C-alpha cells in the first residue's frame, strides 16, 4: 500500500495518522511540492487533479483523503472509526463533509493565502468561513463535551483536525476558542496519534 504525499499536506496527514493509530503499514512516497512534482505528467497519471494524497492499494489507485480514510477504517478497524449502522455512519459522515466544506474553504484556504500566497484577494471570505467553522465546532463540542460524533473518536476527528490545528498559520488564532483547543488536545492524546509535520 503506497501513499503519495507531502508532510505539509493536512490531507496527507489524515491518512498517515489513521494508519498509525490502526498500526497499518503504508509506504510513504514523498512528492516534491516545490518542484511541482504533483503537476508532472507521471503524477497526473495517478491523479488528474494534481493533488496529494494519492493511494495505491492492490493495484488500484484512489485520490482524495476521504476515500483513503473510508478504506482504512472499513478494512482495518471494524466499526471503531466508521460504523456500519446507517444513522451512526451518517453522524460521522456529516463531519467528514464539514471538513470538506467550512474547514476547507475557510481554515485551509486562509492558510493557502499566508503560506502560498494563493488568491489573497479572497482572504476576507476565507476568514469569514473560518469563523463559521470554529463556531460550528464550538457549538457541537459544547453539546457533546468531548468528541464530534458518537461520543468517541471517529473519522470525524481525523477529517477535521489538521486544518483546525493549523488555523494560526492562516492568521486565525485559536485562543478565543477554548473548546476547540481542548478537543485538539484530546485528539493528540489518542494512542498512535502523530505530530503534525512529523
């Protein structure tokens, strides 16, 4: 099982941290981002979107971290990280969708401006979406007191964590969000959790 990735990619981190927690061996193949290897013809054969991560599993290729997380959870963790009960699965999946919506279009893209100078003209919109993301997380964590879904760590945590953790890199301070900071700490205390950028 191969993972084409960069250490700076929060989406690559999602796959790496779940594999670590589950004790699944994954061959990490580091893509040279600065040299735009992800836009090379060879890489585009794996992922026409030109993005990391990409996984090769049993001679099949999958792009997008959500697909990778679903595969690892279903193949290696029973129902611990992604249950099969339709209602429970829906509860987890709504947070995976949230990670691809407000978290991505707010926190991730704000960081894209500050780190990569990507679309700086849109920064105010990214900051507005970032605030929405943190408000929604706070709203949920005030209700649950600990985890986003089902009262335990699930793919909801894995999906939302990286770009919430990196919010300060996008000029989005986390000091005003104590529930979110406590949740990040709980995630980091999970056995097998990896440091970001490790």
